[in-house]
C-alpha cells in the first residue's frame, strides 16, 4: 500500500517539488492550494498525513489545524507544519496549536522522507512500496554506500556525478531507495577519491543547469572513468551536451524525470 498525503500549499515551486518527492517514494499526493480547500479535501478524502503551509490564502495554517482538530472525522490525522521560517523552540508552539510536528521547506529527500514516515504506520512507509519492481531499500545518505537491497545485493553500483545542487540529492535518494549502491561526488576531487579502489558499473551525470563549470566538472570526472557507461540527465531537451560521455555506452534523460523512467534507463545500460 502507499500513503495518501495531502499537501496544502500555494507556492507552485514547492508544490511541484513535494509532489515529485512523494511520488518518487511511492506515495500518492493530494493537493489543495488554499486553507479552505485543504480542510474540505481532508474531510472528504481522509488522507493518511497532511503537510500544511503556515501562510495560506483564505485560511492560514493555524486556522486549518484548528478546524481539522475540531472535526471528529479529521481530528486524528497527523498534520505537519511546513514553513520557511526558522523554528527555534523545537516545534513546541506549533504542537500546542495542534500540529503533530513541523518540517523545514528545504526539502532534502534524505531528510524529508524519514521525517514524514515517522508519522505513518509501517505498512504505508516508502520501504514497503517498491518502484518498478525494485527491491525495497531504506533511503541512505547520498555520500555513503547505501544499504543493500532486500535480496542482499544491490541492483548495480552507480557513481553519481552530481552537478545539480538545486535538486538536493534527489537522484541519489531515488537510486538508493530503489536498490542501487550509489556514491555521489560534487567535484572532480571527490570523484577521484570515490574511483580510487572502488568499482562501478555505471556513471550517472546530473547536470541541473547548463553552465560551463558544471559541464567541466562532469567531463573531468568522466575522464577518470574511461569506458564506464554513462547516463546523462540534462535540464532541457534542446541542450546539446556535445561529446560529454562520447565513445562509451550512453543514454540521456531530461528533467523533470519520473523515477520509473530513471530506473528503466539505468537497467537498460546495465543489461
């Protein structure tokens, strides 16, 4: 089973990222763009968890939580406050207002998903929902070797050359979750250290934005791994990556990408 998670948020960029992250880990997002709509959806859909912005049109986050806690039908649903403002009291004031907890809006996948899932029953957590037939695996830190899959061996050993800090490690989190052993490098020195004494079956290059210094990092790192198959993730279909990864097996995807699409492309290169 997957969890149904209601997002009450009016900022489109945050909506897109939270929706993408939840879907990437097997959850089903529901969406409301103002507080009144959020209360109505919570009452009609009875989601497993609610993520609620504090600053909303029509009814703010404090009004939303007060209304939902006053309704016996929604009183028991966990509600997490999502705010860009710093929380200095350990979320105590928001808990007193009725929230179950709070989340930062930085939305790093390896922080967001474990935080959410502490409020979900075990059968609804992402580890219980394999993607595209992948073995279950808990999210792991992107700069460390992730835990092996449920079968005891990773689906493949991947070197992620991450030139997209704005994606907050999303590709690494998806790969670790779907059963790959992945190590990440954000500069040539890190790539060299990870390649020293370690064998990989594939390099994944996440470009993010089309900038010269990012392309240079990817090119320098790939030179240290000659012959390694490479998956290039570019920001736009019109961007020409030229000879990056030429002379080896390579494939190309474009942001925004679906997790299943990413897994299928990697499996094809590893086949």
